[in-house]
C-alpha cells in the first residue's frame, strides 16, 4: 500500500476514534502512550508510525471497542 494511502487511512481512523469516544489529542496520546506531537504528526499525515508505535495504536483502538 502506498505511504500516502496508509497515512490517510490512519489519520481518518484516529479522528473517527477520537470523535466516537469524545477524546482530544492529549487524551488519545495518553491512551496510546504516544506523544501529543506524534499524534498530531500522524493526523496531519507528516509521519508514519514505526512497528512499535503501530502496536501501541492498535492496543489503544482495541481498548475502547
């Protein structure tokens, strides 16, 4: 999958998750154990998560579903 497409899908997934659970970026950062700056970069599609960060994101997504 193309990097831009991966970033776009991840960005949308984070935004939708935050809306569904009434979280702001700080709350999501605490839940995912990522920095707020990293959450902003992912949402703005400036950065891709590494393997460890992706695992942390998946755990965060699974924790509220």
